C-alpha cells in the first residue's frame, strides 16, 4: 500500500531522511517511534505531498505518488494525478486543525462537497454517521471552541475519514491533549483499526498504545529505520543500542 524506495530528503545540508526504505502492506498498522528530530513527521509530510523529496520514489497503492508513467518513463505528476493520489490518504495532526468557524458536522462535510462533489445531503449523512462512530452523535452542531480537545480530535478523525481514504496517518495525535482525554482518542483509533480496512501509519509517543495496537514498530534515528519488528519483540528485547537507549529513557 505504501512503499518508500531509497527516499532522501534534505533541508540544505541537513539530511532528514537518508535513503529510506519502508514497505507497508494493505491493512497493516505501523507505529513510528524515535527521538525528536529523527525524521518521523517528515515521513508523513512526504506522504501528504506537503514536501518534495530530493531522491528516491514513494509508491502509494501501487502507483508513484508524485510522478506518473508516460511512455514507460516516470515524469513529474500533474495536478490531476496529485489530487487523485492525495485522496487515498487522510491525515490527523497534533493540533486538530479544525475550521474554527464551522460546526463539527460542517467540518466533516466541507471537503466531500468541494473536493469529491458529493451533494450536501449525501455529505451530511456521511458526516453524521462518522461523528456517531467517534462518539459525537450529540455534538453535530457544536463549534470547535465548544468542544474539549479530545472531542475536537475525534472530529478531526471523522473529517479525515469522510474522504474515504485507504490510508490514515496520525501525527502525535494525543500529544496536545490533557492526560485524561488521551484514552477517548486512542479508543477511536483502536475501533477504526478493528472495524475498517485501513492501512494506518502513526507517529506516537504512546509506547503502551503502540505495543498493543501496532502490527509493526519502526524505530527511527537520524532519518533511518535502525530497528523494526513486532512490538512485543522490539519493546522487550531491542537489539540496537540506540533503540535500547531510547526505550530506557521513555519507558
Ligand atoms: P521528528 O518528527 O522525528 O521530531 P521531523 O521529521 O519533524 O522530526 O524533523 C526532522 C529534522 O528536520 C529536524 O532536525 C527538523 O528540525 C528538520 N526540519 C523539519 N522541517 C524543516 C524545514 N521546513 N526546514 C528545515 N528543517 C526542517
């Protein structure tokens, strides 16, 4: 579903991703962990085509993300290709990023109407179902400022799902929340994982959740994956010295 093939990203002299290879299977749940500045968020930003890569190729759902094939050659993608590819991916950010002047249901209707061309009635029905699914069926007409952080983050998840993505990206989605609100957001992600066929990639500091939820954990250091494996193995018997140091600091 997702493949990074020797992807390099640099900001001037700073190499942030260093010839990164990463393969994610359909429906797989992958947690990305690692110290601050190791390139975790950059991986997600690349997938959202928010950043250009310097070298390598990213494939999504079997197709190159930012290139397209023309006469057997890879050429830079046009806007149409980019729009289609972006539609396969939903992202939820640390700071919810909801539209403050729109109610919860309007937040979830906006892109399906303007990007997918759904009628308002169809978009409303889809949005209401999703808000129900994340436990906010009674908050459809609330504005973000009238919702707690955990509720806002659940709206953000529903909003991403309203575009029917195949892949969901979560970037430290509980980091800005008060501790007592973390659980409700993780419960929604857990539910998504079991009830929907979604490939999920999450950058997280919640080691307990990564251990329980992920099929695979990738430990990033210096723009590379220095160790990866099943959560049980990686957390209980890390082989790499960097992984050991990181885990002993955070666990
Ligand atoms: P992580 O998510 O692991 O904390 P990031 O992917 O956010 O790391 O960042 C990796 C490195 O890239 C950091 O050193 C960061 O300072 C740098 N970086 C990120 N975005 C930019 C940018 N737009 N310009 C310059 N440096 C950046």
